[in-house]
C-alpha cells in the first residue's frame, strides 16, 4: 500500500521540529569586563577608547604577581571570571594622563610593568568558553622613562604578536598603536584567555607597561536564530505554493 504525504504536512512537521530547537536563548550573552592596575588611588570608571564600552572597572592593586577574586562586569554584577597576573610590580606614575582627577586621566595614572628580557602573563579564567573577545589593552608610561623609550608587545593565546609604542607620556586622547591596542582572542573550552606581554627589546630596561584591559564579547546568533530564518523561508514557500495552486485552479475553472 502506497502512502502520499502532502507538501503542507511536510512543512508543518519541519516547523514543529524547528520550534523544539528554539527552546533557549536566541543570542549568546554579551559580556564586558574592565580592569585597571592602579596603586595611586585614582579609580577609573566609564568608557575609554571605545565610547560605548564603559561602566564599572575592577581595581587590581597587588604589585608583582597577583590573583583577583571574582571579577565584576561593567554593570557591577559578579561574574564567574577571575584574573591572575605576573609582572615586576604596579607603579604610580608621577605625571598623569592630563590631570589625574579629570575624566579618563585616572586610567593612565598607574600601570603593571615588566622589566627585562622575559615575558610575563595575564590569564583570565572562567570566561565564556569558545567565545571571541575583543580586548583593549592600555599602555602609557610616566615621563621619567629611559631615553630609549618603551614598547608593549602582546600575544593572545599564543597567537601573532602586536605592538604599541607610546610616543607621548602625556597624550590626552586614545591613540591606537601608541597608548592602546585593540586585539581579539578566543577562549578555549574552559573559558581561559591568556595575554603574554614583554617590552620587545626596546630601550635599556626593555620595559612594558599595562594600565588596564577591557574584554568585550558581543552577542552572537545561536543556531536557533538560523532555525528562525528557516521557518520564515518555509512560511514564504508555503504561501507561494498555496497561491500558485489557487491561481492554477482558477485558470482551469476559467
């Protein structure tokens, strides 16, 4: 015995299955975590290089090697993430980013430093796993630095290195490639992201400085979003099929 399943029934079955897949969020969660290395007492808040990314900043004050507690996100809520860092210490620069009490200047008043030929690391744990983050890494030293200048060379999770070379210690704006870097990195299966940094062999001290870091994960479509697109396509196809059938029927009747 042969069975015939109409197109309408097939479409209905596919849409019913798709609705089952739609259980859950349509987008991955956006996340913004801001950290500032500071010992000066000038705690920073608000946006920095990207005027849309601001809010609460985590203040990390332990010099040299340190580990944070659970980090806050930009709205002040607690996340599952933490950060561990290594370096020579945290230095309070004697001359701020403009005036230390004004606006964005507070971000540049202190920095984590690495002196010497070896590399140091900043490791974030328990971020969203298998997720791409955009990182803003800020570097502006004080104006007592050695005559050879300073440079910050970083790589994220062992990827290609990128370099920022501060040409001014008192710049009052954010300048890519000079006092900040915008890079991307993807967390592994356990949500870990590691920044390796050094001075790139510049100057007699070979010193690298990091004032602060922002990590931003933009919301991205989940597979369920594509299912929605498929449902839309099926609905359009079903409408066209009914329309063509009606027109064909009317033609035969005429």
